[in-house]
C-alpha cells in the first residue's frame, strides 16, 4: 500500500513538473503573459482568437522553431497547434509551415493597415495553415 501511494505521488509530481516546465513563463516585460497587446504577434490555440494564447514581442525574432513555446498556462506546444493569429506590431510578419522559416507561409500586414488583396493583420481562422504553423519572422 505504501509503495502504491509513493508511486502515485511520484507520478503526480512528474506530471506537475512537466506542466510547469512546458508552460510559458511570464516575463517581466509583459510578453508571454497571455495578453495580446501592442507590439506583440499572437497565436491562439482556437479559432476566433480564443483558447490559449502565445504572445511574442516583435522585433526580437525571428522565431525559427515553435517547439519550445507553449500557449500560456497550458502544456500545449504552439508548434502545429495554432488556429488563429493577430499582428499588433508595426512590422509585417510571415508565419511558416516548417521550422527554420521554411515551407508555405501566411503573411500578416502591420497593425492598422487593413486588408489588401486578402493579406490582413489578423486571421480569425488560419485556413490551410490551421494546426500547421511552426515558425515566423
């Protein structure tokens, strides 16, 4: 019985430790805190800007590999799991299907620039790129 309790506690501890390790840390400058604000490029787990969010401070990229980023307060990797996006920066941003900024891509115009020829600052649904995106610059 004691061995079963010890094994259960060890398993729970491992799960909690993995979750804490995989959750994005809240940084002191406000990015990676789950709030999509000015000067951030944001990816959302679900369509229509819902579910977990990962907010990247732009100007500090490129982000070549999403494997090390997680939707804030979740254990879900951003890699191949984003379903909507918003660009709140003054830069154009391009998301890529592959790590290393490769493969097919989706372009985002700068915030406040509106949509031109189907290229927008935000997408409530990523269409073909849903659950495919792996990097951005």
